[in-house]
C-alpha cells in the first residue's frame, strides 16, 4: 500500500487511478462484508425455523394432561408445523403462494412458536424469540431475501 507522501510523487493521473482503485477495493470489502451479514441473517432464519419446531414440541410435552396427550401434542404439533412450512413457506415449497401470503404465514408460524413457549411457562424465552423473529423478518424484507 502506498502512503500519501508516495502518492504525491506520482503523476496526477496515476495518483487519481490509485485513489479510484483503493476506493473500489474498499467498496468491494464493504460489499463482501454486507453479503456475509446477509448470509448470517439467512442462517439465523433457518435456525429460527428449527427453534420453532423445538418450541412446538416443548409446548406439546408440557401442555397435555395425560401421557398420551403429551406425546400426541409433543410429536404432532412440531410435525404439523413442519408440514405446513414445507408445503407453503419453504423456499422450494410444494405449493406456490403469493410472496405476501408466504411472508405472513411464515411470520405467523414463528410467532405462534413464541406463544407456545409462553404458554408452556417460558415467557422470557418467548419474548426473546419473538423479538429475534421480528428483527430477522424486518432484515429479510429490507434486504429482499
């Protein structure tokens, strides 16, 4: 990397080219960093989807009155959520929905998982989960992901 005093020795044309190239390199680094942040946001979305399935299972196993009800709810609710997600919300969903409907349904399922956590006696985790879901969803919309 050239220092400013070395740039001063260069002809004005070369110094200008140096600054343009340096700016492009810095911009490319910024773009790479932003792409990395966007990738992390997509990975977070996937982890939230998995956490929602776990939350529904937790709710089911802690809600049912009898052992049979706990097992049915603890296994059935995550399976139902996963099937609905796979059919309608997943990137390669079996059923094609308008993007707004897909957005609302996906958000509803994730927030319903937060409600399930609260109903199962985990209100602090539910609030944290819901907050992360909302922030993630806002970033997904802003970044057109």
